């Protein structure tokens, strides 16, 4: 039955193709709803349900709607795959196709593009979220600070969360309760207390946060998300992208800054990342090596997105870029959002009553995770689920209501999952050394939430029909009968034609035709080789200063081919030639 049904699917027309569409996926893959947990900047979490075809932009909008955030172009959702490689969720692609880890999916809401001038942010809510991100950057050592700047930033955090200093309420060592920096010395705490008690008195939380933004954006590592790699000498370097341009750090020092106006293109091939630009009116090619090809591709995508966001004047100027080389097709990618100038212009046109900012105080004093009941906020599913799942959720409807079922599930979890959840703060942000940009140990969070099953779109009744019944319906169709009769007649004609051609001369004719085709292929390949080989030798061995030859020699792909393949092959050939010459002279 299945064999006959497969034959009908090939030649039966549109009606059979409808059957093929319903037979391809499994029932469970069509009817499953995906559960997602997004960790926010204050370490709280929101849980929501999405369909398998829901795109990343829909999930990002869902989180922004939770905040009532309008200036959302600065933010993105980040996740970590099972190989500990970070990724930004692509808004234009389905979430399920991007996530490679097991369900439920866990992601983090983070600042993706740091505003070049925080003072131009229109709403206090957006400034508060940027403040939370910078506070994380300070604590995890990504935002490098001199002593005076570190003390001022720490004082701003204390003022925003604690308010004015009160000697009757605050003990002498009240700053020691705040975990502000990876390594917090007593001298630094004293300086923070001095600034907090004298310079920042009377400032409200919003003003203290704005002062932190204004001081932080002047630092070299503002907005730097470090990507570890090796330079051409084998030394460890960290690459980053800011509103000013492409930066390279070694240890705590910035050793290179290439402004966006001087950056021409980013390319990658395997584990090698190329930065092509202009410096002092000369072409510049910087080469770096990452640990894995996946890390190199992620670095290339981040570079392309930052270049488009900060360099382009309009989103209509953004083009699809390719990492293609002379020999390989490569990857293609295009940034699909708005650019920095458009975001600033849109912010200036916002006209609404400012939303209420719900600040989470005490986070700097305790980075331990909150309880499950405090973290998991009930969110309505993004798309409707099955009636059975809907009935289970009737008791949890209503705004700002805690997921009772999630609380019951948490009570039944294993002891290992409980301990892992308690010690997990945000492994995406852990750094190895204090005030030093270093590699990061990332791992997905194990935040287990129930996974309901959704109702699939479309007519699912056909899925539960037997193949025999479907086949019977096909044969009962008059048009199908005519198509089957025509197919049988064509098969009979083909069999008769095959029997008439089965003579010895036909075999010889086919052999002669194959030999002629092979001879033509050899001749064309030889001619092409005779044309390309001299040109390649001219490129590799001569010093002709012709414009198009000079441009080809300057490409990273040609340099890689020359030094990694051609030079070793030439040395091997010369050694063999010398050995043969010595043997001939010896004889």
C-alpha cells in the first residue's frame, strides 16, 4: 500500500501533493508548543509559549511589551548552544530553527548596541535598562575602569540603590555589602563612600543612573563584548566593536582602534577572521584566528551588524554581505534592523506619558537567584494552545499572577536541578580575571518549566486516516483514473521502445558517444589549464605592477594560498628536482 501510495504521490497532481505535505512531519512535531524562558537584566525571568514557526522578532517584541519599551532597537536576545558558543537570536528566522539545545529554551535579554550618546535616550526606562547592563559589565570585568572612574561608578550605583547616606541607618562599612567589582579593595570602598556621601547627595535614582551612563560612555571598553582570539604572532587578543569602531585589546590595553569610516569589509574563512580597511591612506588587512569555526562565524556576524548599525545613515543603505572568496561561495548575511541615526530620530518623536520604572533594589548587594515563585512571572501564551492545555492554565490567568503549576513543578524537581539553579547567576557574564578582559565560560541555564502541547494549524483530520482509505479516495476520483490510465499507456510505450533498441549496434553507439564526450572534456580542461597556469605563474612569481594583478595579490585569499600552499609546493618540487639532478650527475 505504501509503495503504491508513494507512486501516486509522484504523478497524481496537486491533490496527492497535499497528502505528501501532511505525511512528511510527525504528529508530535506539528502539535508541540515550545516553552521559552528569558532572563532579564535584573536576573528575573519571564516564561512564555511560542509556536514552532514563531520568529525571533516576535519573541523580542514580547519581552519589550512586558517592559512597555519603545526604544527597543538597542536590545537583543542572546542564547548559548550546547558547544558553549554564544549567539544573538536572529529576528528574521524562526526561534526553533536557531536553537540547538533541548527544550525548554533559556535565553537572556541584553543590550546589543550601546548608544553612542546616552543623553539622547528619550525615556527613563531605556536608560534604566542600559544602567543595569553597564552595572553587569562593571561587576564582570568587561568595563575596564581607572581607579577614579571605578570609584565614581560605584558611588553612582550605591546612590541609585541606597539613596542618600544616613549615619544613623548605615554602618561604617556599608559599602562592603555591595558587590560592585570583581576585586573590591578597601581603598576603593573608602573612595566610593567619600563620593557617595559628599558629591552625590540629593540625587534621585534616575539622576544617579544618568551620571553613571555619562561617565561610562567615555571609557575605552564601553560597549565592548570581548571575543577571544589569536593574532598573527600567536598572542592572545580580544576583539570588540563599539560606537566608534573596531577595537583590539591585549590584557588591559587597547592596542588598535579602526574607526568605522576606515573599515571597508569583514571576512572570515574557517577559523580565520579578516578586517579589511584603510589606515593612513594605505590598505590594511588584519588577520585573527579563533578557536572554532562557529566562533569565527559569530564574530563575523556581530561585526557586520555593528558596522551596519553605527556606520550607515539609513537602513535602506544596508546591503547583504558575503564572506565569499575566490574559491568558495561562503556565507551571506544582512542586518535587518534600524540603524543608530534612525533610532535616535525615532526616539525624539516619542510622545507619551513616561512608563513607570519598577527598579529592583539590592541587586548589587546580593546576586543570588530569587525563588522560583519570584522569578517566573505568568505570561499569556503567544499563540493559543490545545483545549487541554488551556484548561490547565485557567487557574493561572490574570495579570502579574504567579504560575501555580510552575511552582508545583519546581517542588517536584530533583535535588541536582535545585542546586544548579541556585548557584547559576548568569554564566554568560562570568569573567576569569578582575578588571581584565578575558575569555568567558558560557553554559545554558537549566531552568525547567512545563512544556504544554499546542494545537497544530491546518486540517489534522487527514493525519489520522489510514493509507488504504486515502488510496481508495484517490481511485474514486475520475480525473485520477484518467491520469493513471495515461501513465500505464506511457509505461507500455517505454517498455516497447526499450526492447526495440536492445541490439548490439546501440551499445557501440552509446560507447562512442561517451568517448567523444570524455575527449571533448579533456580538451577543454587542457585548454583552460594552459590559459590559467601561465596567469597563475605571473601572479605568483613576477613583479609586474599592473593594476588588476596588484589588486588580486592584495586579497587575503591570495596571500593565504601563496604562503600556505604554493610556497611549500614550490620548495618540495625544487628539492625533488635537486635530488634527481644529483642522481643524474652521480651516474
